[in-house]
C-alpha cells in the first residue's frame, strides 16, 4: 500500500501514514496520537476496547517512537489538526523510543538544552519543525542557484578534496596520511576551478565540502562546510563576476521567498528581502573614511588594507542608511591581503568582498591568467615551489576568467538569523568531531 504524507491526508477509506509519535494521550477509553512526518502532523484516534491488537500497540508507545498506521481518514470540523483524523485498523510499532536525553525546545518546567548538548544528540534535535525547515529552505536556496547557472550554460564539476600540496597559502590546511606520503584536505576548489578554465570548460560550478584548519570559536566559523563555487571564462573585468553574483543571489532569494517566506517569518522572525537593482559598491578606503565620519569608527593603520570584523558589521548600517540595501560590494583591497592569483591593475587586486547583513559571504575576483605574471606574484609571496603544479595550468594557454565562492551554511545562517552551529546538519569545529 502506498504511503500518504501527513500533510496530504484527506478523507479516504484506506490510508497508510508513517512517522514519529509527536504526542500521545492514552486514556482509559480513548487514545489520541499525533503522528509527525517531514510534511506535518495528523491525528490518530483510537477507540479502546474494540481491538486488542490496537490497544496493545498504543500501550507500548512513548514520545518519538516510530509507527506505521493503516486506517480510515475522516474529515471533521472538530479536529483542529488539519480537520482530519485517522481511525486505525492497524498500528505497526516500528521502533520504541527511550526517554529523550535532551530538551529540544523549551517547555513548562524545562529550559531548552544548550546548542552543544543538542549537537551531542543532533539526530534527535533535528526532528523539530524549525530544524527541518532549515534544510527545506537550504534545499530551495541551492536548487535555485543551480537552476540559474544551468540556464546560463554552466557545467557542474566535482574536484578532488585530497590534494598533494598545501593549497593557496599553505596555512590553515589539514594534513592527512596518504599511503607513503602526506596529503592535504582542500581549503577550496580554487586551483581546480581554474584548471577547468584552462581545460576550455568555460563556465563551471561546484557544490562540495571545504576544509579550514582554523582554531576559530565564533558564530560563523567552522572547520568543514559546504561551499558553492563557480568560475567563468572570457570576462572583461571583475565587475562581470560581481554582476553575475548579484543576479544569482537575487534569483535564489526570490525563489526562497516564494516557497518559504511566510514560514521563515513565522518560525524565525526574519523577513526574506529580495534585493532590487544593483548592489552598491564602495572602495575599502572610502568605506573606512565614511565609517569614521558617520559612526566614529577608526580602523588601526596596520589593518586598513583589509576589512575588519567591526567594519563589516558597521558597513551593513552604512549600506542600509545610504542605499537601503542589505548587500555591499567592497573593492580595492591591498595586494598584501589578497591571494597571489588575483589579477592586479596598477598594483590593486581586481576583486571584491561581498557583505550581507554585516557579514562577509564572498571573496571574488578576476584571476591572473598570464603565466609569467602569475609566477612573479607567487614568487612575491614565497609560494612558487608550493604551487608549482598549479602554475602548470597556465603554461599552455588559458582564457581570462574569474569567479567566487559562497558558504552555503553561512548563507543559511544569515538568511534565518541563526548561528553556524544551528544551521549545519552536523557542526565541525576545533573541539567537535562527533557525532
């Protein structure tokens, strides 16, 4: 018999539903079970004393036990939960749940368990409506970005995560034993994205794991996360990359708002705001001048070549005040603070950071595709030996190109107003390797 999801149950002589026992009221003459699945809840009403097998099944049940119910669905205006209840002919007890070790949500006489306690039992914590909504939203977000790129001739690739040389700067990488030598977990797919450009694939994207060996204990950092990266050839400047990113994010937020905007507002209290028009752009030095003038923020001289965390936060207020926009592109960083593979013009890296709701979500750029210039910039940072394999990609011809990367988990965090630990399926940090 084909399964019916809870949200789709309507009056019918025979339905089959499967799920967790959300609540149970087991009285002497009647039992009321609320069954929950990924779509919602439905009430199961048992008239006790009529079927010993049903009574026996009901008496076993505990909250979060898993059951399959087969019976008659009856529509009733007196049933608050969806206006329908199921009178079972059969209840199959698939699994009995032991008393839960955490409080997933605050309830009378009990505070909600801490996020770290809930991560210890993440599979139980994820059964809540709010947590399941996170991944419904994230699915639509990623799907919308994929659809946008596929409609523009992008190919999806999958690059290796085990690499033979420490990527980019050589810092913040995990070293692993690889048979008789050392290997490293990739910080990003950056080098292989660019290899795809040298391969003539022209437009590519990837959704995959990214690893950062950073001992950061913040609400936005993690040692492993899901990245959404893209690269495209035959651009004229990094502004082409910026334009694509703003269109990509606008399309994705529009799709999320259409499908889950009302639910996000109700559950998380956050409005999904779809930007209109181009995102504002400001040079880093001009932004610091504006933040000092308008907010009294003075950046230490030694940090003015990069964007500080405090300046990130203030830049949101500044962008909203002057442009009414949650997004802000910041350009013209110091070459010392940017990766060696960023193209430079008059010594200025041709790239940007994108700030959303006061947090950096992207570093994007036009890449340096000229072999001799790239070799010189790698040597300047003392990396020519570490990235020798990468430099080979450009020795035999490569088109001009650029791209960026987004952290899916960070996007979800900012979209819903949560922390990184709350939005990840399973969080990984310096002190967290289980479950």
